[in-house]
C-alpha cells in the first residue's frame, strides 16, 4: 500500500508577527487651568504677529510713596464663529461692559484662531469696538488648556465640525495669575461678568495693585 505523506511548508517562526495591528488615538480630557494658577508664556510670544502689548503692558503706579511698575489686569475671551449665536452674544455682552472695564482699569482682549478680516467685518456689522488678537496656532488656548488635539471639540459638541478652543473667559490679575476662570464647558450663553465686578468690589490686593 502506497502511503503519501503531506507536509506543510516550514516557516521561520521568528518571522511571524502574531500581534494584531490596532490603531487608536489616545484621548485626554481637557483640564482647563483654574483660578490661582500663574500663566507663564504670554511674554514669550514676541515673534512677528505673535505678541500683543496687553500681554506684558506696564503702567506707572503712583499710589504709594515709591514708584513701581506693574501690569494691568487682563480679561481674555476666546471667540470662534463655530460657536454661532452664543459666541456672538458673548461679544455683545463684553462690548456693553467696556465702560465698566475701563473704570476698573481692565484691559480686554478677544482671542481668535479665525480670520481677523472676518472678525472685523462681523464687529463692524454688530457695532463692536473690541481689541482682537489672532492665535492661529492655538498657543494661548493651549497655555490655558482649553484646546487640545487629543480631545477635539467636534467629538464633544454636536454641530462643531472643527477643533476649536472653548468659548472661555479668563481674568488675569496684575501678576499674571488667574483671578477668575470660566472655561465654559457647558457653553452657557451668559458670561460671569458679575463675578469680575465682585472681585474688584472685594478689594483683591493683587487685582487692585494699580
């Protein structure tokens, strides 16, 4: 009786890669910086079109016997047209608060990653008189951790197609420490401006160091 023996080809086991190929993106939830945190990095944006005098403006203080220099408080708002009517309403509130901000010697700066020309056209239409700074590389938004490539906006909020910073509001005191944080994760239509006025009414030494 003839017996046929069938033998499978011999492979070098060292060449086998038994590990499955899995591709995934690590998700890290946004952790916006909170009140009491110093903000380092604003004064390093001294490259062309990457710096604004409000970041480290100094003003002469004559309230004491000796002359010294300090910063004015700085209110930052992050505007993106992707947030629609809520973002527009936020800027309307800030524009209406300008007189009171000036009384408290608070500088207001709108930060956007969008086109400055588009913003200026919208400001003209809405009759806003707001100082704006373009942060196309998300540098300032990343400093405050309201933007991350690992936790994109489009994955958290319906209707948002791109990855944009939260419509946040931050008040930096004269020492460039966060006095008020409002990352606005819930996308609330009302800005906490009453909290800003309350901080000054309470006589914060750092904020009122001017």
